């Protein structure tokens, strides 16, 4: 039986099969384990409650050896108490998160909505959206609704919750807006600062920070003891 060929001599029926295979390969959904990275410390691992095979788990101690460093979402998991998060200084943690160039950052860590880590992320050129708690959260942390794994970026931003639900910082990192928070705190009296204390040692002052994604959001500002004298 004669087989039709194109002008390069390849049988057309084989090209048709190849085209189908390419279509199937290109139409496959992205592997979610390559889109979500969970950064944690092996010294004191606290792993959020997540579906099996949803993510890549990478310890902060060895993140520099990981390749490729790319993820749409990075979850930082571990104890948080400014200036440390998941057992490491905020500057180190911010550098590790930013290395993956995520579009969404989730601070699954107590007091994750603090200006030290937020400012360090911005200093590392991150322009990501972030979800962070301005208060302590119970282990293992946030609950992640189904839309977090399948939805749009905006849906993912709303799919991270506490149980019961409380307002969270949901925000796109922005240096100008963060500097405005510091300016507000600099103008506060000792009396007002004391009323706004979320934590005494280290001192963390809460500042109302409503956004389009959460009207009840707050940011925490760490202050030295002398600021209260």
C-alpha cells in the first residue's frame, strides 16, 4: 500500500501520530509538586497539614543546593518569633524564599506579618503576594482550602485560612506602603504604642493594614525597649 509523504519524505500518518502525542503532552496539567515549595528547618520541623504529593519539601539549611530554584508558591513553615522564623534569622529566610521567585508567599509561622521579614523580602527584589498572620498560630498552622491547589492566584490568596477564621495580612509586597507603616509608628506616643502591643518581648506593635484582599489585616512592627520610655 502506498503511503503519502510530505516534502521531507516523512510518512504523513507518522506525523499525525507525533502531532497527537505533542498535543497530549502540552495539554497535561502542571505537576503541582513543582509549583509549591515548603521551606522548613530540619532542626525543628513543623510541617503544615497538606495533601500528599502536593509539594516539594526543602530544608532551609540546604536550599542553596537545590536545583531548579523555581516555584509559583513558597510556604515558610516553622516557629516564628521576630527576628527569627523557622530557626533562622529573617534575612536568611527572606533570601531563601526569594531565591525561588514565587508569585505567592505563605508565612505559615507565628507573627509572620512583621516588618523585618516583609522588608527583607522586598530587599531581595520579591514582588510576590503574601499571606501572613499578625499573631501566633496553632501548630501545624494554616488550613489550605482546595482552591489553594487548583485556583487562580487571587483564589489561592483567599484559600489560606486559620481555624476559626481570623483576618490575615493578604497583600502584594510594596516598599512605599511598608515605609508608610514605619512612619505611622514613629509618630505614635508611648501610650499608644503600649495599647497596640501584640507581644511584649520582643516588642511587636500592631498597625491596622486593610487591603483589597482582607479589610481586617494588620502588620507588626518590632521596636526596641527604649521606644517605650
